[in-house]
C-alpha cells in the first residue's frame, strides 16, 4: 500500500532524527536539508540509504542532488512507490 505525504514526512523525520539528532518536528516540507537542517552530504547519503530501506524505493545517486528540500524527497518517494 502506498504511503501518503504525511506518513512519508513522518518517516523521513524519524530517519533524520536518528541520523543527525535533529528533532523530528523540525523536519518540515519547506525546509532545506542543507540550509535549514544543516545536513552535510555524508549524512544526506545515509538518510537516502535509510529512506530506500524504509520506503522500499530506489533513489539513484544522480537524483540525490535534486533532493534539496524535504518536500523534494517526499515527492520523489511518493512517485517512486510501486
């Protein structure tokens, strides 16, 4: 069953919290991973790997650079769900 936007956002927030210690409620759709949440490229790759596992999707390496905001990642996952 495909997850909705809120479920994906909550899951991503959980991953970001586990990876970086950033409070899950700070992870909002309009936040930038790098500017607002201060997630570096190494942590971002770990977030991506964990998101792939959690949501059962594949996020190609060349796509990661396009995931600048939380909403970009949420929308990518929504569209990648089978």
